[in-house]
C-alpha cells in the first residue's frame, strides 16, 4: 500500500501477475460460470452453505468481539491483537472493495446478463459484483489468524482453506464471477498482510471503539 512511484521491480511483477490472472479469468468468466452451474449439485451447495457465513460480517464480527473480550479479561494479548487486527482488516479492505464496486457496477451472473455488463460509476446499490466482498472479508480475517497463530501447524491451512471455500461458494451460488472472487481475495490478502506487518497501527484506538460499539449492538439485539 505504498505509492507506485516507490515500487521495486518485484512489486511491479506481483501487480502484473495479479492483473494478468484477473484479466485471464475475466475473459473466461462466462464459460466458467456455465460449467459451474451445469455441474452444481447438492454437495457443492452444502459446502457453500457451510463456507458462505465466513465472509459475512453478521456472522464473523460477533465471534471476533467475543474473542477480544476473552483476550481482555484473561490478559491474552495475542487474542486481543488478533481480534482488533481482524476487524481493522475487515473494515479497511471493505472500503477498498466498496469503492471499486460503486465505480464499476458490474452485473452479477445471477442476472443472466453477459459477464462484460457494467453500468459505470453511480450510487446505486444494484449490480455490485466486482470485486467479491465475501471473498475479500474471508481472506482479510484468514491472513490475521494464520499469521498470529502460525506456530500452530494446522491453523494457517485451516484459515486459508475456509477462506478459499468461501470464495468458491460465491461462484457456486451464482452470486459472483470467478474474476470477482479472485480479485476480492487478493485485496483482502494484501490489505490484511500490510496491516499485520505494521502492527501496532495508528487506527487501533478507533478499532477498539468500533469493537465496543459492535459488542453493545450485538448485546442489545
């Protein structure tokens, strides 16, 4: 998340790779969608129902709040740090994806429109397919958990595995194109990794306040 003017050759190579893969998937989106829907079955739907909530704030934020409270009351710094960084990554990566969504207004595959149907910038809350918010959120949280608990051998593959299933569930459910979920996943991965590597963050006082507010809302609901 630094200015392109300060990028090294390796940074440009990574960006080129991301853009290249996204463009390649974009060109194949329609065919991939058709194949996935033709082969969709009860098993893939069950996996999707399991994985989908891991990219939805309604289901991921309450456990993060509880995990923060656990860390606070039992003086577990790693638990508090994991919860706060996860929320920070969730919010910041969500801002990125929302900006792109409203700038492009790509039609979802479920509309039946071609994969290259875009409406352009507007404030409409319809046709916000690119990039996938669920995929972004799932990977944003997964990076923090995998990084903080990397000493526990099964945690990183479990965290990234669940995030991957969440991303794939959006294609199975016909809610997103493949390029949507790939680019959303990349945003979540990169933003979260950047924030984790720069801990502690100047945003933490605000993040802590947000956690408290969210907890109060959840408690009152």
